[in-house]
C-alpha cells in the first residue's frame, strides 16, 4: 500500500509488560512522527525523527517510552513496564521533507489496552 | 502557550447546509495550520491546510480562512453530505503539530 502502515492494529497487555509498536512510513518520507491519542481527545505529540536522527523527544511522557528508527525507515515505539494510563491509540505519521510546514500523513494507529 | 482551542465540540447540521469550525491559538510563531478528518477506527486524514502567508484556501466544498493578527482560523464545509460526518481536528505548528480537542460533526439527512 501507499500509506503509512502500523502494526499491530490492536494490542492488549497486562500491566508491567513491555510492548513494541511498529510504523512503516510512506516510502521515501524523511520525517516520521509519533503521537498519542486518548479517547475523545486530539493527538498529542510524542517524538520526531528526521531520517534516523531523533530530533525531538519532548513529548515522551516518561523514560519508560523509547522510540527508534535505526535505518531511517521503519520506526518502533517501545513502552516498558506498561501502566494503565498508557492505554491509548498510538499514531504514526510521516512527511516527505526535512523541513517543517509540510503535510503529515497518518496511519490508522495501534490501539493499546493495558489491563 | 501551546494549546489550540477548538469550537464547537459537537455540531449537528442539516444535509445541504454549511458547517463552520473555529480554532484559536496563542503561539505567534505558528506558520502551518492543517485540518484533519477522523472517522471511527481510522487515523486522521488531512483534508486541507494553509500557511501563514495566505488568508484563505479553497478545495471544492472545503475552505479554510486564517487571521494571523487575531490568531484564529476556521474550516468551512458547504453543501454538507452524510459522508462528511466525522470528528474534525485543527492543528498548528511546524514539525511538531499541536491539535485542538476535536469537533464531532453530524450531518442529518
């Protein structure tokens, strides 16, 4: 497909478990973003990559959250020792260039439920 | 601050009528203002965007207006159709986007 692909679509984990969420951006897109969307709210920024470099991680809620994009394409968001408040939809977006003010194209997200 | 205020939170419109959603912001440095449509179980879909050097942009039934002096921008949907029913989010920023709280738009046939 031509769009941003995220997997899994749904993830259920017990509190305390570690989870890994995957994002395949649009091919050739330089910039990649992760957002967290709580129920009934707008997406909230977590972190931003330009190629493999993580340029902004100011939105990561705690040091339990870690993101990487080692080859400048696929990205993984990892959450360690999950807690109930981590339950949300995690959205990935990509944009073509390195500069700002460009359209961000979103995937359909991973819905994470922590029991 | 960073917040974007979006109003109304819910909007119900008769099919064929127009819908208007407004957002205000406080960060003077913002130069990019996208609008997204989100359907249930899907990711946000970009429907239109505007940059700060432009006051208005139109794409078929959808238009966005920007008043940088007053720091507000609005989404206008004309001739609404049932498939326009969704949650709409405004955003502002450069790389990092800050979103409003969303407007649930319902088009009544």
